[in-house]
C-alpha cells in the first residue's frame, strides 16, 4: 500500500492547526512563542512514526523555570495536613499550657531574645530572597542557551505531547509510510516525509503567528538535525533573534 502524500499532509496540517488553536483560545492571557512537530526521527528503524504536537508559552516557561506549579501544590497539601494534625492531637491543650508556664518563668529574658531573633530572621529572609532571585535568574538565563535547552525542548513544554490522530488512524498512516520505505528505500521516503512536515510547519506558522503570538516559531523538532531543520522552518528574522549562530 502506498501513501497519499497530499492527503497525509492535509490531515496533519488540519489536526495540528485545530488543536493548537483550541489551546491558544483557552489561554487568552498567554503569549505562545513556539509550536513544534515532535517525535519523528531520520534514523532508519523498523517503522516510521507520526509526529506529535507540542506548544509552549512565555508564561508557561517562566512557571516551569520557577517551579511555581509544583511548589503551590505542595504548599496547599502541607497546610491542610498541618491543620488537621494539630486539631487531632489529644495533648494539644497540655502542651499549650506548659508553653505558657515556661514563658512566664523566663519572662525577664524574653524581650531581648525576641529582638535578637527578629533581627536574625529579617537577615535570613533577605538572604533567602536574594538566593531565590539569583537562582531564578540563572535558570532564566539557561533557558536562552540554545536549541538543546528547556525553552526549545518540546518534551519539557506544558502542552506536550498531543496526539494528532486516534490510535487506529496513527497506526494506519505509520504502517503505510513504513511499507513505502521498505519498497522504495528509507532515505528517499524519509526525505519526502520531512519535506512534507516542513511545509506543514510553514502553513501552521502563517495561520497562528499573529496578534499577541505574532513572533511565534513553528518548527520540526529533531535533535540530530536541529540546525538544518531550524534553517528550513524559521524565517531569517526568527533565526537572527533566537539562534543568531545559525543566521546567514
């Protein structure tokens, strides 16, 4: 069985565009900087995979670098557990009364101790904040350090991976591509496949790169051929901005 390249290209384009638009529309306050087709490989294997879709926004990248989502979840659980444990303790009143007695016995030194502790706490807080800000600056800076960073790795993005088709359709297309590769050669088939996917990225960019997302980058992700694919998928202005080492 052969492959209807035109039908496959249109199916991938329509599915990728539809799902990307749905996600973007559901997040009107976020600026999406990248969309990628991911999960394909130019290496010869026993089958050819269909790509998956991935998206990320500037806000999602910032949240990921700062670890905001995970920290908020942990804080919520910790607070709830702490309150429940305190209320269920049978000896809570006894401990409270004992603490009052100890405070009365040491009342003469309590004011000085409180002042010392207050000063130390303020200094510690300032140091903690500085350390957090420094760590975040380092993370944010690291996100800009090229193609192999989290910023450009679809596997690290918030919306990833997104299947383009259901399991049965994916299997049919994948098997058809694999059969063509067996009959006509892996290199030739894969070259046609990649050319088709590059056309899809260009079409998706033309449709989505507008308004708040006007600077959106859309590309085919492949670690082994990243430089060549970026040059094919991105405009000259995008290359100069995000990957100046690749700009002509």
